[in-house]
C-alpha cells in the first residue's frame, strides 16, 4: 500500500493523518518542519490546472479513517458543487512523496487535497481575503487539522497569497470531475448498486421556456441536460431534465444546484 504524508495503516482501512502547513505565530516556525522551498519557478510562469476527462483513480477513493473519524469519499460530484471554509497548504516536507491517488506530490504543481471529493476533481479556488483565484486538481486526501476544507500545494498557495498567512478563507467550486462518462449502472466499493436518475427541473408548454431554463442550468454548472418532448391528452410538453446522475451524493449535489436556479425541488425520473 502506497504511503502518503504521515500515514499509518490499519488492518481494515488506510488511515491518514494529514499534515497541513501553518505558521506558528510566536516562533515563525512551520508545522512539523514543513515549509516553502528555498527556490522555485516564478508563480507567474505556472499555469492553472486544466480540467480534462479522467477516470476515478484506482486508489484514494475508498472509505478511510483518520483520528477515529471515518470518511466516505464521494463516488461522483456535480459540476457547480461548492464549499466555503479555511484552506491551508503543504510544501517541501512532502515533495516527492506519493499522494492518495498514486501521483508523486509536486509542490510546484497546481494541486490540492480534500477529504471526500472524488479523486481527481478540478476546483476553482477563490481566496475570499484578496479575491485571487486559481484552478487546481485534487489528487490527495486531507487536511485533518483545524476543521479546514482544503490543503493547497505550495504553488497554488503562493499564487493565492496563502503562503505568508498559512491559512485563508476560501470558496471552492467544482468545475470538472472524474467519472462524468460513467455507465448508467455503477457499483460502490462495497458492491452495492447506486441509483441512476434524471432530475426534472421543469415542464413547459412552450419550447422557448424550456430552452431558457436549460441555458440557466448550464450557466449554473450543469452540463448534461436534455429536453424531452411528451404528448399528454393532445397537449405537448417540453421537460427539462438534468442527467443521467449516478449515486446518492451526486443526486443530492445536483438537486441543490437546480433548486438554487428554479426555487423548486426537481422531480427524479428514470429512463
């Protein structure tokens, strides 16, 4: 089993003890001797991560336990899913070590760690303290200290202005994720079948109204949408449906996005 920063292995699951970086105010030292590199590329020359279609990683997506807390990673997540909280970063101590998904950690790459998002997932990260934004690829698990929601690579933290402060308030938004082309039926790591549904966001007599809702949903981050034409008692209806959506977590996330756009809970429908 591959090792990732401060890892202990139990007999049942991989137990990770995340080691986020933060500066100790009285001494100026970094947690567990971690910190920035002595030198490196100019952040202005380092491009953001570019979302691309990828399968779920073979490692890092199974349930695991840290400090007695069990984490169940999402099997899928909707584009547009967001969280707000505090981010930290990790640097030279872990440079070259294996991340949770099997990559080699590169502190100069635009990556991050999250406790439950599918590996990999692409995030737009905004530093709420200064307005800076970057795009990162989530390929690791953590952080597990201080209630933080994201652990940034050194370079991502540098571009966001987080290195100097150690932590910062951020908003993260999913802009790309693994498994977007999964088969309609999918098994969880335990072998149980996950539900696959379409979420009906609206039904209209006029196609123009359906097209407008579809455009609104696309702007909100939902990319897979169909308009189904239905004849009922000599009346024609145009139904706007998002999906197919696989898995309970993804259904819940996409339902929230639709409700934010329409103000109405979508109706789940099957093929």
